[in-house]
């Protein structure tokens, strides 16, 4: 099969099928464009309901698989009335558009932009306005597919036939594809056509629902056999006479399969999507040549049924039906469930770090007295937040403490005072000691403290308050980030701790005025004390000096001066702290904001992981649901149980969360802080890191801790799982029989039509040729069970054409059934659709009904989808039989049995009469018995005679008309009153007269 595939969706059904295909591919690969899967898409619709980029229905496993704008074609048009008024400017529309009066009625009922609205010709009208754009989009997509080196493309055209858009554009879509890509072997076109439901949802049938389906099938059938040649919408409107094989085959499907399985109409796109997935993806590694032959009608007689006695095809056999079912261990989903549980644990550790031996990491914070912790002296000292640091008694910046320049205020003044005192005592006269010490200390306070003097120092450092505040923040942040990196604290804990630091600093700031207020009286008391001591100093005489009083008093005064200048310095320090602390609070509040930002992002990730977990492995496997497209063969409770065991393993979670933290920290480079974390790791990056790392962590943990083969969740074989559950042959047979029935064709056939034999049907050719394919993974370790499994499949599959193919994936078995080579007449639903169609075209305003239903002309020239019934043949042939009689082409002749019989009077090449007997002695009897082959001969003979222009000239025409009237009246009188043909003959006569006049 071709490696390149183009999926086209027409109308709502087509869009839903594309959506389901992309979801299926994403589920299998976690990527909508996986490597080596070359698929292009083009969704065409008159409504943009499914085209919006934020449409939540395109989400799968938390991700959107919505198409890009280049893969969408919104065929909206608000100026249809203007186009109708200027048809000469629209050559692609003018030849087929139809009656302007009817269009005025149709468009008059439309408010706003027109949509298909179950009117096929309106759908075509909308498409025609975008036909060139459609061709451009299509060729662009094909070129992109071919850029890989392979030129062949298979076009998959998907739509429903009940609406106006899909049903109204299907014929033109097929024709435009074939016009652009005429090689039917290199560019295969396959249709996927959803037939109308017999009982649609309320309000779905707005008049043409069922009739649209029949009209579309009639046109597609005629297109296939060359009896319908549409106009070229993308060109000058001329007929596309050169098209060969407009489509290779077309699948028909309904909501019910042949074995009684009924699905909702919303489930059908998933079925089609899975079938397309097998044909596009699975086939890459499976030799499935038989399917390609079936889709091109190469596995039997693909020639259409013909007009009896001719080779003129009238009923195409390029129709197919399918069924598909998968039995699979959803390994990717199980692995993701486990990975997302690990990711949730990692995120909870990062956010809360609250471990429970019974639950793992909990989704809430621990209860901790953080205020007591942060206000402890040892913490404040380590974080440079003690009072000594706030008043710059202790150094904050690294340079502050170099070369021993800075000492705590009390120690500084003690050291300075002691040094001055010793020097004074050694060098100066005793009477001058106190004045000298006072002078030196005052000079040190005013001009020399830390190179500036106290006031000047604090004024100077006020200019660098921001740098010192940042140093405090960085010191605190380095420690806390290290705690987070090492798993000691969570970001929520750290944020709360920093919040407690902020509260402490605010509280401390509010007390600075109290500290100053307390220091002022101390300063005054010390100053007063010094004055008292000075009074004593001046009283010291020679005797008392000799007795050591001066020395003792000098010691006392020195202590007072030391305390006084220390107090004065602290007062300045408290004043500085009042200015410094708000700057410090600002920095730490910024740190808190970064932490809160990190915490909020991790909280969003926690929610995301919880949502991802909720979407996975939630099945109830108490019984098999055959309506599910994929029979998910696994034990959800086992998955949950094993996962709980792994997420509660303290050692394993400690290890795996450390790997996650290391992976995150590796993205930060040398800047290990929370601002860099927020700058470099957004939510998307965070999710990606945790998902990827935790997928690896989960698999490592699973492989290390799960030893029992029965408990293994990853790397399991569907064969092993089937063997574990269905070791008994009878139990296996019951299961497989249900699966096989569920994989039956989504189309129900009419047994009577399948068995029908009639002229024009090749009696030697099979119709409804069915095959059943089972794609099994290789399992040499379970050879005996596989043998039994194959035997059971063979027992359950009813068709004779059965095949096993080797699959490439150990976790799934694929079943497909395909039927082809049948005419539409064998579809059971078709009779119902025809009845609804006839109701529409024979009801009020038939001209409008036919124009709404058919994309060109009125559909009456299209070949019938059914073999003609006796009544239909009678209706068709009666006018010709009447004309043949009055024209002298039909007369009574003696047949081989020696009895009189009406016959067509034909002559051979020599002029000898060779009658064709019509199997009736009278016209009514002939109408009841004439075979279709002889009826065709009659039509041909009368048609040739009517071609003579003399018949339409007077008085010949009037003479023949009177003969028809006389014959009809005579025949009507001969029939019993109860014979319904008595009322039919006048109508047949009127039609005969119209044929005579050239009006038929």
C-alpha cells in the first residue's frame, strides 16, 4: 500500500472521523505526527463548529489534537444571492445551478451565512465558491506528503450522506481529486460513507435526511459506471468527460453491524478511525496485500451489472463494507498511569513534602510552628537577621568583616576604650586622664568610627542598604534552596518559612522605636552618671591619688564612657535599622513572591497530573463491552493496586523524587535560586521534565519491585493475558465468538437481493465476497495456546476467506472483516431510503425537491440502483408498446407452439421477417410477461422509428395521436373495473403522445 495518506473529511461526520483518527494516533504514539506515519488532513465544512482552535472535543489525554488552519476549509458564503444575479461571472456554477425562482425561495429562508442544511445542491453551491481553494489546499498537502520521496498517495474521503454539506460535496470532491491525480493505481481514492439512520435523533430529519442518502448513492453509482459526468467546479463548468475510475472503492457503513451489534451514531467515527488506523499505521509492518486488492475490486469480477443483453454498466460493484475490533492491553496508558502517579508524588513532595507511610506524599502541608523556629537566636544569627546584624553591629557583606575592621558595637567600644585608657595612663599626667579619654572617644565617635564616625557611617551604609538586603536574601535563599534541592523542605514549607521571617521582621520593625525610646533614658542616665563621676574626679587630691583613688575612679569613668558611646552608637544603629528593615522586607517579600510563583506552578502541575490520572485506567472490567472499539484487556484494579504499592514505597519514592529534583536543578546551571527556577522552568517545561523523568522512574521501579509475571503491568503480551484468563477452550471460544461477531461488517444485507438472478447479472460472478483477517502477535513461548487460539478463531469465523497475519505489537490482536464486489441493491437499508426519496420527489413541489436532492439536473436520467420490478418495467415499457402498435412495429404472429403472440416485426439483413415474440397475446398480457431484454429491444426499435422527422409533421402526427387515443380507450374498456391498469392506460397514452411529439 502507499506510504502516504490523505484523509479528507466532508461535513460534520467527516470532521468527527478526522478528529477520531487524530485521537487514535495520539493515544498510540502520544504525538499527532509520529515518525514514519505520513498523513495529511483536509476538513471541509460549511459550519465552523468543529474548527475552533479551543474546541474541547478535540482533546485527548489532556492534549488538543485540533487541526491547523491549513488543514481546514470553511466553505462559508454570505453572497449567494449576488452570485445568482451575476452568473455570467461564475462559469463553474452557471451550467448546473438550476431554477432561479426555486433558489430565491431557498435563500430567502436562510439567515446569516449559508450552511448545507440538508440541501445537497446548496452544499455544492457553497463548495463551488471554494473549489479552487480546495484544489490548492489539497495539492499543497500532497506535495508535503511527497517530500519524503514517495509519490504515491491514498486518498481517504470520509462523509455522511444525510446532510447537505458532506453529501452535497462528495461527488465533486472525488472528481476534483481524480482530475488532479488521474493515475488510479498510484493515487487510490477510497470513500467512507455513513448511510442515514432509519430512526435518526429528534430534529435531525428536516426533510431531506433519508432522501439525500439515496440521491447521493444514485449519483455515486452513476459516476462509477460512467453514466454521470459532473461539471468542473474548479474550471469553466464544462463536463469532466475524461475522468477514469473516479474512485477505486467506497465503504458503506451504518450504526448497526450484520451480527446485531448496535452503536450510537457518535460512536461510529471511532470505528472508522480505528479501521483507518489499521490501514495506515498497522499495515506498515504487516503484509496485508489482500486488502489492497479488495479495495480495487481485484479479488473477483468487479465489472458492474449491465443493461440486459449489453455491456453497458448500470450498477457498480465497487462498494465495500467493513468491521474492525481490537483486543489490546493498553500498555501505553498503563505506563502513563503509573508515570503520572509517580509525577504526582514528585510534585507533592516538591510542594508539601508531607510523607505518610500509608498514603505516600500527602496533598497538604505539615503543621509546624515556624514562628518559634525563625525567631530562634541561632536561626537569626545564621540568616544575618539578628539585632546585631540589623543595626550593623555584626557584618552583613563579606567585605564588612575583612581585616577585623568590624566588631560588635559593645566589644568595639570596650576595645577602643581599653586601648585609649592604657595609653593615657602610660603617657599622660593623671589629672588629664579623664579629659584626654573623653576627647579621644568623642573624636572616635564623631569622625573615626569605622572610618567615618558613627553618624557618618550609618549615613554612608544607608546608601548601600539594598546590597546588604540582597546579601541577607541570598544567604537565606541559598540555604532554603539547598533544603529544597535535597528534599529537606518543600516549596510550600519554604514559602511559609519565609512568610514567618517576614512576619518576624515586621514585628521587629514595629519595636525599633521602643528600642530607641529605651536607649535614650539609658544614654541620659549614663551621661548623668558621668557628670557625677567628673565631680568626684575634680575632688581627687594628692593623698587620695597616692592611695589609688584616681586610678579607681578613672576605671569607673572609662566603663561609663564605654557604655555611653556604645549606647549612643546603638541609638544610631536602631535608627538605621528602621530604614534598613523595609528594604530587607522588600527583598524577602520578593523571595516570597518567587516561592509563591513556584508553588502555584507546582500546584497547577499537581492538578494536571490528577486530571491525567483520572483519564486513565478507569475501566470497569466486570464484563466485556463489545460496543467498545478497543476491547481493553487488563485488570484495572491490579493496575491501581500495584501502583499504590509502588507509590507507598518510601525508599523508592525518596529515590525517584531525588531524580526529579536533580533533573530540574540541572536546568538552572550555576544560579541555584528560585528566581532562576521560575525564569527557566515554566509550567510546560516542568510538566515535560516530570513526565519524562517519572516515566523512566516508573519503569525502573516497576522492573525492580514487581517480580511476579501476573502482576507485571508493562511489557506484557496479550497472548499471555488471554492464556491466564481463558485457559479453558470453551471459555475462550465464548469470548472469541463475541469478539468476532462484534467485528462484523457495519452494513446489513438483503438475502433476497444477494440471491437474485436476472438478465444483466453475471451468474458466474460472486457478489458480497467477504474476508476475515486476524493480526496476531508472535508468541513462540506460548505455541500450544496460540495453536488453540487460531483454531478457535477459525471455528468462530463464518467466511471461507480467512487469514492470519503476524502483528508487530505484542499487546494487541486486530480483527477486520471486509466485504466487497456488491451492487447497492443488496444493502438492506436502500429500499427504505428509496421509499423516502420517492416520497420527496413525488410530493408537493417535486421540482424543488429534485433540485435540493441532486447536485445536477433532476436525477431522472440516473441508472436505477435496483433491478426493475414488474411494475417499474411495465411503467417504463407501456408507452413504447402503445407506440409500437400504432406504428405497425408490433403485430400478432404464430409462435413455435402454433399460437398467436404479439411480436416485434424486425427483418434480417436480407429483408426476411424475424419476429421477436413478446410473450403475450394482448397488450395487457405482454405488459405482465415481457422480459427486460425484449423490452429493451422494443424501446430501441420504437426509438429508431421516432427519429423519423416525418412522424412529427402534420397530418401524420395528428393521425398517430388519434390512433394512440383510440387504442388506449379500447384497452381500458376491455379491462375489468377492478384492474388498476384501467387508470394507468390513459397516463401511459399521454406519455406515448409526448414521445411522439419529441417531448419525452
